C-alpha cells in the first residue's frame, strides 16, 4: 500500500502540487492524466525519490519512502537515451550494473553467465530476443521503448513509474506495447503509475484513473496555486478500451482548461 498524505511541491515560490492525498493498493495500475505543466512528471519524480516534496508524506506499507531512488522503484520516460555504441544486450547489462548491482557487468565466470542468461530471458519476455546484438540506431522507436522497459525491470521493481512512455510511438505500435505492459504488470505483480496524455489509453490500461488539475484560480496570479487530484475513478480491471466511457468523460469535463471543481469519486468496477 502506498499512501500519500497532504503532499505539496513548490519550485522556488511557485506551487506546483498542493494537498495531494492518495492511497493506492498494491497491484494497482494507476493511470494519470492532466493538463500539460500541471505537475504529473513532478509527482512521478517525487514517488521515484528523485525530487523531494516540499511538504507531506509518502508511506509505503506504513514506512516513509526512502528519499533516494531504490531498486524497488523503476522508471520509464517518453524518450529514452541509450548508449549508441553498446548493443541491446550490453545496454541492458550496463543498466543493471549502474545501479550498483554486482550481479551483471561486474560478475565473473558462472555468475556472469547466469547474469547474461537473466538478461536474455528479460529480452525474450519483452520481445527483443531477436534484437539482442543490435545497436540502438538499428532499433525502431517501439523497440527502444521495449529496451527502456526491460532496463526498468532489471531490479524487479515493485513500483513502476511510466512518464508518457508511448507518447512518441505510432498508434499500431502503441497497441502492441499495451499488451506487453499488461502482461508484464501481471507477471511481475507491480504497482504502476503511468502518466499519459491519451485519455483512451488511460481508460484502457488503468484499474484506477486519477486526474491532476488546479481547483483554485487567481486570474491576477496564474501561478498562485498548484494542482491536486480532481478525479479518482476506479476502472474495471483489465477492461479493454472503454470508448463509450472515455467519450462520456471527455464530453462532461474539459481536462485541458482546468474547469473541474471538486474531487469526484466514482466506482464503476
Ligand atoms: N526542476 C524544476 N525547477 C523549476 N520548475 C520546474 C521544475 N520541474 C518542473 N517545473 C515546473 O513545474 C511545473 C510542472 O511541471 P511537470 O511536472 O513537468 O508537468 P507535467 O508533467 O504535468 O507536464 C511546470 O510549470 C514546470 O515548469
Ligand atoms: Mg510531464
């Protein structure tokens, strides 16, 4: 269980997030939407431990979240930078080693062989088995994101943070990635927080959807207030793209202009 209590985040004097409260059960696939610049990436970075909250607490199973990133938390960004001179397999081994694990690149002999096999297994699962010896310039955008996801999984994270991971991909490739992600989520028994600007994707993948928005506005001081959670919807587990509900949601609310006024709790599961 991840518990976020009255979280605030300011950059210098500018509030970005305010009064964020959220309890998330283990195994939840929590999708996050909200207007550009409202603090979604900031929220993920705080959960990752890359950024400190200005106020408030984040508890995991009742204990304070470690302030530094730890192996229990993995992250995937929209655009991933790999080492161009290393192959897919080498990039994956390096990712594991960078985190200080002696398991992969620094291991020798039998250990090293086991580490290689583990990396190969991960590449197979992620659909990159055939591409293990290719260089990044020889990969499509979808394959690069597969590699990014593989890297985020090298330490078996319990919490996976995804920041618009498929935003740069073509629609057909996205659909493949959705299937892959759902499979991985189930196999690895992870709690996922995924930011997306695609509301249909948020409905399709999430078991819970939250919306960040500003509820307070001061026309004279547009930066006077931060965003908070304005919607919190439980979704049908593993529902496959509920287009009608997406349309209904979009028709009733305007997510880009910040008109939502209250926290709405619905339970449609
Ligand atoms: N390191 C930073 N220093 C100062 N301001 C920042 C920093 N990171 C983000 N911001 C500001 O915080 C706000 C929220 O940014 P971000 O979390 O990236 O939004 P989103 O991901 O929802 O588009 C933006 O106004 C952005 O300019
Ligand atoms: Mg962002």
